[in-house]
C-alpha cells in the first residue's frame, strides 16, 4: 500500500524565527517573574538570602587565590586576585548555565505534556534565572575586588556593555542547543560535566595564558574562554576589544537563529522525547 505524501497545506507548518521571537517578547513579564520567584524560593527562610551567591564566590576566590598564588609564585597578589576573581565568577555562570541544560525539558516534562505552552518559555525562564544569579553574584564580587583595583566599577559602567552583552547572549543559545540535543541524546547528561571540567582545566582562569606554553593555542579555540576573556580584559585593562566583540556578536546572533530554528522543528516531537 502506497501512502501519498501530505500536501503542503496538510503538513505541519514550521514557525518562523521572527514569530517565535515575537512570542518570547510578548511573554517577557511571565518568564521573568517565574525566574524571579525561583530565585526567591531558593533562599527562602535564610537570613542573608541571595547574598549567599556572592559570598560563596568570594570564599572560593579567597581560597583559590591563596593556594594558586603560592603555587604559581605570583609577584603581585592584588593583580592576581582580581584576575582570578573575575575569571572565576564568569566561568561559574557559564558552567552553571550549560551543565543544567541537558535535562531542562526533562524537568519540565509534566508541563510539556499537559500545558499548551511554547517550549521557548522554559528556555527563557532558565536563562532569566541564570542571569539573575549572575548579576547578584557578579556585582558583589566586583565590589569586593575594587578593594584591590579601584577602577573596576568605572570600567564596567563605561565599557562593559559589549562583552557582557555577548556573555548574556551566549548564555542563552548554547544551553538551548544543549538541551535540545540532550532531549534526543541522553549521553549528554554524562558528557557535559566531563567536558566542562576539562575545558576549565585548559582555560586560563586560575593561571595566565602564557603559562600554557606550547598549549596556548587551546585557549584561542576554546569557545567558553573566548566569551570569558573579553569581559575580564575590559574590566581590568579598561579597553574594549571592538573587533573581537563584534565578531562574537555576529556569532551569537547566528547561534540564536540556529537554536530557535532547531526548537521550531523539534517542537512537536519534544513531548515524546522527555
């Protein structure tokens, strides 16, 4: 028996990227509110509340700076603390966003099965949650690091917009691609943490790029470090790498377009994958 092909009018129509972006914008108050509610619930019944985000990073920075500052025999401890602190707080954010991505739709399985809500809502809610977490932690760490370098806040306010914009865009489309692939390939649940650990060890975060020696080329092809480095460079040096920044902006735009196109094509199958 030969089954005729569906005509163009019968086939399910793929949503355009523009339409999905319009839906994301129209629902911005909802996904931002639910992300804020998650942030508040996270620290419910605690005395310090969200200050724990910054404090946990400060404790890590203090311990790692003391240990690795001694191991690497740094000449200027104040410079090293700022270098390590900024790198670590940005890395923690990227790592948290990517590591939690593979099972994002799995966590929202009941909603995907029972509520007719566009899947992009869950990606935006998770992105807003990670963004709020980063801002609360980053600002507290930055204020503490101004004790060692006084112009960090000025550099942030005057020059930090482009590298931070690239960071925020990267934090959306890379986890989104990861969660879409994770819905089909469960091996990503195990693979992503391993890759992140290896990338962290190969990234000049605890040490300078020159310490890699002959392996310095790995930092140049490391996508996570390529996003992290301009943020740290701008805040410490007080200059924007405009060429790198605009190239990353184009890459992020293409990444978002690709991720949304993939989401559009996978929307009807997602409830059957999780």
